């Protein structure tokens, strides 16, 4: 009995990697999305095809661009739907057709069209394999993907250092997997919200992020001599995902301050890097 297709296995691994970065349990995923705890268990273990919207929701909760995981979803969906059967090469190589004399009946005929289809299918299969390999790169001995894409497929950072001041980390491609790390520990506030510093070496910039928040909460990140950069939780959709401040540019990771301002504006809590 054959196992699941490599495309489906790679998608499940990618989903598990993104889910791990959310820090959310299956129950928490179910609370924040339209999909049940049992459905998430099946999606994450490759037992059931996830809807495209579930993939997008998971990436949103992790605060990560969805493009690379959706590219893998497209390949896996082709397997689940059966569309991939029409683009797979034959088990045995098809021999090249014999030359057909000019003017012969049926030239070039069905054999030539069949040859072109097999060649095209082979190219499609090679392209799919390349995408899977890029999307499921493993770290040595970890058994887990280190990144959802090859570094060569990632766009270049859109800014660096002071040029990043006030800019969105996602729009500038500073928050891509493998390009950003937490700076210090996570901090849990008195209202139950969680906040932390984020820092990208490639962009030489820092920002703050918040989750488990309430409508009206806000965070600010600042560096000495710079004005604070703030994000406000404006609606219930914001409360179920990570939200990020604009960036503070500069190679110095010290002397940064992240302040949580709860809805109502009282009880500000600040943390230093």
C-alpha cells in the first residue's frame, strides 16, 4: 500500500512548523478559526486535505506571509483532487518517435503529440519536485523543516537599518521565516496579553508584537532618540492573530523599550531589551 504523496507530506510538515511558531494548542486554533480541534489534528498530520482558507488563517496567526505555504498547498491539492495524475510522466520513458517522411500520411500524427505530452509532463514533475525540495528543507538531525522556502526563493529585504524606521516588517520582507528571531523572552501582561521584541539581522531592525490581546490594547516599541512606533488592536479579528508595530531601524539590539498599553490607557507595562 502506497503512502501519501510527497507533496502532501511536505504540506503537513509545513503546517506543523507554522503552528509551532504560533504557540497555540489545537483547542486554541479551533477557538480562533472556523475549524474544529479534530479538523486541525487531521490537517496537521496529513490525514485530511486542509481548505485553502485554513492555511491562510494559520499563517495569519503566525504573522507570516502565506505565499510559500500556499504554493505547496496547490501541489498537494492537485494530488488530493487527482489532477496530478494527468501531469505525471509514464513509469517507463517513452521512446522518441521515428522520423516521419515529409508528406507521409498522418505526419506528424498522434505519436508526435503523445511525445510532446510526455516531455511536458516530465518538465512539470521536475518543477514540482524542485518546489517541494525548496519548501521542505530540513535541518541536520532535527526532523523538522528549518524554513518553508529556500533562501534563494525569498525576496531581498526591502530596507536596512535606519531606512526601516516606521516601515512594516512584513511589507519589507524582514519577518520571513529564518530572517527574524525573538529578542529576549516573551512577556505576559497583567491583562493576559503576550508581547515580545522581534529582530531581523538582515534588516538590522526591531519591532514589537502582541497576541492574546483585547480590542483597544496597544504596544509601542522605541529606541533612545527615536519616537515610539505603535500598533493598536482595533477589532476582534486582530485579537486572534499576531499584530506588529512598525520597525525601529539600527544594528543596536540593546536599549530598546517595548510598552504595553491596555484598553483604557491605564496600567502601562514596559520591558527593556
